[in-house]
C-alpha cells in the first residue's frame, strides 16, 4: 500500500511503491511492514501496518540476517522504490534500467522470457459497446421510459 495515495491521489509512483513492497515480500517471506511480535499489531493490525508504512524505516533491514542474503543490487532497488517522497522514488523507466534488472545478462533473460510470456496474446474486446449503450440511454430519455425498459425493448427487438 502506498502511504501517499490517500493524500495526493493515485499515480504511477504508487505502482512503484507496490513493486518495492512486493519485491521485499518475495525476499523477506512476509510484508516488511508487519511485525507479528508487536503488541500494537496484535491489537489493531491495519493501524499498526499503516504506522509502519508511514515511518518506512528501511535502515533496520541492514542488520537483519535474511536481508544480508539478498543481492546488493536488489537491496538498492528496493530502497530506491520504497521512498515516501514520490518525487525522489524511482520512476518506471529508471527501475527498468536499474542494475538489479540489467546486470549479468538479466536484461536479455527478462526480454526473452517476456516475449515468450506474451506470445499468442490477443487484444481483448471492449466489454461495452459505447455506441450501442449510448443509443439505449438516448432512447430511454426520448420515450420517457426508464433505462431498464429501453434496454429490454432494445434487446427483444434487436433494434439498437
């Protein structure tokens, strides 16, 4: 959860925060912002998590044995996306060029596997037909019937 979403609205920076939080959880085995031993967490789980996110103290990680096993480039990546200030947080383009994703042939590996993953993907059809749906609403307004009645009439007569 990006702690700034409620204050400034949703931006791409919120997605980058989520990438950092998920990446950390994959390495850590749990959310970085959950301390199961903390009595505050046990009493009021969501409030304790939001408080931990608002502090975003990543310095404690450096001393943890699990964190020491994480690749230094990955640690740097996480610390650059889990930044409270959206302005200084890594942007998407910067993240894709980060050493963690580009060193040692990783870029080529990711590109090849991405292409394999999307092979055969087809664009999805829009769920709604704007022209058809707007016709239903216009017909409902003109005839002073309710929208449900216009939709039923349109469906039955295939006259939309």
